[in-house]
C-alpha cells in the first residue's frame, strides 16, 4: 500500500534554498514536508561544502573599511559585467531586487540568526578592464557555509516545537500532481525501500539545484558559439541533474531559460578522496603562478590571472587543445596564495580558529601545501625545472612538456626583474600590483619576484582541469518565486527557488556572476516564496 502524506507545503530539495523556505514557513505555523534525495548527514546540499562568500552591498563592514557602495552602483556593475539582457524582464527584476535587498534580507537577517562575517571585505571579479566589481563586496561567513547550514538547520529544528515539519531524506520526487490547473502535490519514491509516496499539498516549492551535476545535460546545453572542454571534473552536487526542470517544462508548461549559461571554474583537480565519481576540487588559483598550456608554454598573449574574470578564464581554458593546463609556481608563492574553495580545505575559517588563520595568512599556509603535495598526484613538487618537467610528463603519460621549453618559459618571465627589465610590459605583473593595492589582497598576494629567485623553491606544478559548478539558468519565475508558463502566467501552487530558478527569474546573473551572489540569491528567492505562500 502506498504512503500518503498531507501537508500545507511540500519543499523539494534540502539545500540552502529549501532549508530557508521551510524555516520561514514552519516559523509562520505552516505544516511543511521537506523531501531531500541525499543522506541525512549531507543535509544542506552544495552549501554544506561551500566556502561561504557573499556579495553584499553597502554593509556596515564596507563602511568601516571606507568602501562607498550603493545599490545603484552594484546594479551598474551587475548588468555590465554579466552582460545581462535588459529585455529579460524577470531576470532584470531579480537583479534589481538583489542589489536593493541583499543588505536587509541576507546580511541583517543572517546576523539576527547568529551568523558572523570575517572582518574584511575581499575584492573579486574586478573585470579585466574594470567592468566587474568596482568596489570590494565579497563578505566571508565566519565558519564557512558549513556554519551557515548548521545554524539554519538548528533554527529549523528549534522552530519545530509543535511537529509541523516532516523531513524525508533519501526520497525522490518523480512527478507533480495537478487538480485542474493548480499544482496539488507530487508523487515520490522512498529510495531505500522503493515505496511510492503521494504528497498532497496546497503549494510545492522546487529547490533541487541546477543541472551541472549531470555532465550530459551540461554538454547538451553548452552554447554552440563557445568552445567546450573535452573533459571536465564535477564540482556541482552530483544529484543536481535537472530532471524536475524538464518535468515542469514538458508536463506543466513552465520554461527553462538560459540553460547554456553556467558558472564553471577553470582550475580544478581531482579530489584525493572523492565523495562521488568525478569529484573535483576548485582551487583559488595563485595570481603569481604562470598559467601554462599542456606543453609548458605560457598561455597568452594576455596572460591568465585569477580574480578578474572567471568566465573569460573558462573560455580560454576550454579552447586549449588538451583538457588540462598547468600552474607553475614555487613554494614561496604557494604558501601565501594557494587555496581551495570550500569548507573542507579552509579549516581555520571553518573551525573558527581565528588566531591560527591570521598566523597562516602572515607566515604562510605550509600545512595546506604539504597536505596537497602528500595527498594529490596532481600537485607536483621538484627541486629543479628539469625534474618537474619529467614529473609532469609521467603524470600525463606523454612527452608534451619539454624541459628546455619549461626553462625558457620561466626565464622569459624572470627577465622582467633583471636590470634591463625595469621597462618590461607584463600584464600579469601589472594585475598583481593592482591587486596588492587593496589591503586584504596584499596579505594574500606575493610581491612580484623572479620565479627562480634563490630560496623560493622548491618548484611546484599543479595539473589543472576544467570543473563544472553552477547553473546560471533555470525555471522562469517572478519576484514571488512563482513558476511562470507562457504569457507570464503563474502555474498556480508551484514555486521555484535558488539555483533551480537560475537564482531568480530564470537567470538573473546573465553570463557572469560578480561572485558571492549565489548563497544570497538562494536566501532571497526562498524568503520570497515563503512570503507569497503565506499571503495566499
């Protein structure tokens, strides 16, 4: 006999957007059933693993650091850098809503929930020509996104004093149900027992994430006018496959828009202890590392430097003839600049060890560099460039890297620091010097020096690969997070939040993110859905 569950609201997906939606509704006295495909210990989705950076506008911390920001300035940056189509009314509406309400609906709300931020604002995605973030906006959750999830899950359970919440892990939704033109619930399955479960609900909220965990979908939706890498790692949630998107589109008449727009990363390597097949770690590439092609030549003519335009970096890497690149650096650079995105490898911030974090920032994170040298075959260390070239070829089972070429690449860069090189015109050095003008970046970015400067070794080569991450497109929604069908008419009873909605409207970022806009978008779209449901 099938199981039947009656509830006021069915939330599908246990990531940040689903948790916030459920929290707001349970606090308001609604019966909520939250269905999540993953295991209980992974409740929180991709946010459980994320770093916790948030792009916030005109915050007290910005003002304290002398940063003059405003919603108007942020929207100008957003539209210009994201190449957002201003005729896409719903995406534009969500972009405007974000910059106008991120301070109150995210920053202030989280502070009230007990979340703290690191005492510095970072400057990311500046744009190659200054068209990105015109001021620093990147706030980091103290404790990383894992702390964010821990606090909100605790709040969800605390709000459930009268047992209005039903949590079902390892359950999948296979179809939505309708009565007339109103969504009235869903059909699901217990993934452990195979039992069919029927959910009757007056509202259904889709919070299933994007489609980038399914590389077949990534490739199927890849823009035809952009180069696609022949191979890529998975940095998305492995259960984010877009199945419910397609069901809503085919059966209910919803629209998946901007599916080809994605926020991927150009510099990842396989997780030494993968949590799932193809699991990749996304690095925060070292600004001072030389970014090389598969032969050991520096990619140019404009060198690849992180922190300015991730979308452009991805395009350049995707154009390479082989599905990997190399980062060439030394130990001096690595201990100051090398980092891996996410909670797992940012122990000091994650575990709130602030003093140790400061010490590692000032004196170098030897711990992480040694860990990767020990654990990852893609993180190569050698005393000489010739030895390093041999290790690079052994790893790729090729003879692609000629030791003489690698030496010539290093020599050509180091010539910038010779007495005759004072008039050198190297764009990477210019960008590094510009980055170091901002205090927090100065702490994490080396002063430009020769790669082969005595005492800076040993040398390091990191075997980097393209890594999928987030979907920038999704189901078309309005500012109430209602899913829209043709004619901009809402599908009654159906809502979509977070990445599944393209972070609002079906693609509020356009082609690029100002970075750190994803977690706040999940919170804002979730709170909008909850308000709309409560207003019915």
